C-alpha cells in the first residue's frame, strides 16, 4: 500500500468520525494567577464543532486518493 492510499484511508476514517461525532471537546489548562510560589490554574473545557462540509470533503478527497493512488501517470 503506497502513501497516497494510506492518506486516503485516514481521510475517509476521519471524515466518517467527523460526521458521526459532529464535535469534539478537550480540556485546556490556563494559568490564572501566579503570586510568588502560589500558582492558580483554571481548567476550561473547549468544544470544537466539525462542519458537515469538512467531513464530506475529507471523505471525497480520501476516495479520490484511493482511486488515483494506484494509478501511474
């Protein structure tokens, strides 16, 4: 399996996950106050929405890479 086919499969899987999940969240640590040896930090939960067009686009590009990846010239 060449590089283009591997990237194509990864894009298809990522596109399907993006369409199924719709969004993902992560925790971000931020430093709120630092006074000498005392340091306070805040954990913020961030959510990122994955647009439908991005999922469909990733699947389409992945399919094109799979189909065209095996062809030479």
